[in-house]
């Protein structure tokens, strides 16, 4: 996944000069090759963290992703101004490739593994299609367990709203609120920074509460998920009801903060319920479902706004109300979730 991202960034400027369809294909290939990264990271998380450390580890891993977003938002405009966007793409691509090499040489699969992973440590061969279908058949009974389906649903709802926010809020800020691009990017960067701070605080707080017995792991999952979806729903509702710029700015930042609580909520449930041997496969299924569902996030506003002017605040209010109601679906996770391990297959 990392290598494909790095190579994609290196060749991106050249492919962009060829044609838009070629550029779309490049982005599709990079996205396809990056798909295993999340299942692989959860498998490593399951090997390294157990008990009350799962919440802590899951939160810190997600905080790292937000930190990357924040750094990218901060330095990319500066680099593009100084070097141009083509050289900036190539620079980021080379940095990603360098990190990929370091990861392959130094990363350990678990604390019990004294040797860094190498490319062929676990075999270089690919499984046959027969083995793949056999694994999927065995996995089908596991993924239909109610607590896991509830986790899939929460994952889908979360990404559905996040993809809408990432794809459409800059357009809303620029076209409706008449923000400059610099002001919009500053608000989004502030939201990412606040989200990281909230995650670090939540990681420390929940670890302490679990360790001292004030909250069970299940209660931490339920509380964190409830906060995430409450924040989403309230932020979208506030944006739908108000036309004031300050309200929208505050809602965007608060939404990013509450979104950060998902990492100690339903995302950590994967590690709670699934044996490490099955964890990568199950997270892959959940991520695939969530990604397919979240693709609707950018499409739904386009459908709702197609008959109106992009600057029509009333039309945008309907969009925000829809996503506010959608966030409420995530609350189904709370009574259905579990931290009890499901049987391995």
C-alpha cells in the first residue's frame, strides 16, 4: 500500500499531462493497492495491544493518521508555492517510498517477534483462488454475528458522513459562505489539530478509567461511539439551522473533535471481538463495506443540489438535515455491540 502511494505520487504529474481518464485510472489503482493497509494495521494492533491497551493503541494509531492530514494541510500549500505542485507530488512520493523501505526493514509483527519483518519472512507466494474462496466461506458465518454487523454499520455511517464533509464542505464554505481558500483550509486544519488533541486526551482518560475499573471496556466503546455520533448529528443540525459563518466554523471544528472519539469506540471493537488470525480478513470486509457505502457521501449532496444554485442556503440546509439524521443510525451500534471474543474460524 505504501509503495503504491509513493509510486503514484511520483508519476502523478506525468500521468496528469496525458489525459483525465489516465489520471482516474491511476487514482483507482493506488486506492485499490492501498486497500490492505487498514486490515494490516489492525492485525498488528491486535498483536501488540491486549486488554485495556486496545483502546489506547487504537486511538493513537488513528491520531497518527490525523497528524498526517494536519501536516499535509500545513505544508503542502507552502511547498506548492515554492516548488510547484509537480515537484511537491514527487517529493511526497519519494518520502513515502523511503518510509516504506524503513518500515520493511525495521517493523516487527508483534512484541514476541525479535526479528524485524522482511518481505519474504512469511512467504512470498500468493494464495490460490481456491484458498481465498475457502477462507471467505469459513468467514461468512463470523461476519454475520450481530455485534459485528453493528460494528460494520457504525463504520459505514461514520465514513458516509466524513466523506461528505471532506468532499463538500470546502465547496460550501467557498460558494455559500464566501470564504477564501486560505480561510477554509485554516478551519479544516484547526479541526484536525483539535481532533488530535481530543484523541490523545481520550486515549489517556479511557485507559485510566479502564485500568482503575471505573468503566468496563464495553462502556468505553459505547460512550466513545455515542459521543462521535452525537457530535456528528449536532454539528450537521447546527449547520442546517444557521446561516452564520461563525456557527459553521464552530460546527466543522466540533465535528472533527467528536469524530476522533470513534477510534476508541466501534473501531476498537474489531480488536475486541476478533481473534488475531481472522482480524485482517474481518477488518477488510468491514472496510470494503464502509468504503462502498461511503462513496454515496459525496454523491447524495450532488443529487440533492442539482436542481438548485450552489449558493442556495435552503437547499444546503436540506443536505445538512439529511446527514444529521443519518448520524442517528450509528446509535444502533450501542445496544448491539460487544467486547466478548467471537469464535475463531
